[in-house]
C-alpha cells in the first residue's frame, strides 16, 4: 500500500489568495524552518523543494515523522490553537518556503470559500496519508515500510509514473522514517539494488515501479 496522493494547492493560488501576512524565504539544505518548542504563529507552504519533520524525545532521541514535498503545508496545527510547535521542520534540499501568519491564513479561509474548500480537501487527504503511515508502521515489516517510503518519495501515484528520489539520500533519515537501524536500511537498499528495484545514477536514487512487489508480496 503506497497511500493516496495528497491533494496539493498550487503556488499561484497561495500568491493570489494571501496578501498581507505572506513572505517568501529561500532555504538551503538543512536550514531550519521552525524548531520544536517555538511559538506556533504561522503556517508554512512548500513552494518547491522538500522538508523533513522531526521530533526529539525527553531522552534526546530524534525521530523523523514526516517528509514533505512541494505543495504541502507544515505548521498548520497553529490554526487549531496549538501555541507551540510539537516538532521541528527543516529543508532537506534547496527549497522555497512561503510563510503565512496565522491571522492571514484564518482571514483567507474565512473570506475565500474556494480557498477554504481547497485547504479542507488538502487536510483530509493528508489525514488519510497519516492514517496509512500509522497502519504501515504497526503491521508491516521494516522492509515493506522502506519500500513504501521510497515509493512515496518518488511520488508514485495512480498513473504509475515515478520521479527521481532526492539526491544524496541519507540512510539515517530513512532509518528514522522507517523506524529501524541504519544497518538494516543499508541491507535492504543493497537487496533492492541487486533485485533491480532501485538504481543509483550520479548520486541520485531512482526507484522503479517493480518495488511494489515488495509491498504486495506476503
């Protein structure tokens, strides 16, 4: 199961709908967007690039809970009255991020029914994706979870088309996302490569649709 594709809002809709209260920032790889514990006073829209969402436990253990793409929002929990960010977000590659203040976002949702409908559709499809991630984590092996993460990173959808996965993919990040050790990730990645499910090309990892065989095979 790869999960349904999240219904994303295009950048032009954001630009034309949000006036005052919107700013754009270019982020290099590793640049923090917000930190766990920061005041939650804005929503962030990924215009292009990719963003990693992580949490740190009281014991200092870090876990990857989300890997977001262009067209996704992050930090939207502030709209529900959450005062502080419960996670950290940072660019995992060169990205363009639109920051929308909480007040500006609430104003746009109140005054523009079409935008409100689009945002609601996005949140609902995102919720379906989160539920699928939880089911995957609870019931599937780490090998199947890794295969699913790679297919999601490659934007696998109904049309069975694939895009290259992020360049210089970090196995530590994959281990955190899958919930296993880096050595296990390395083992499975080598296995997938030998079976022809993935291949490396000038530092970029390419995923083939045949990787679905790992997910559907019992």
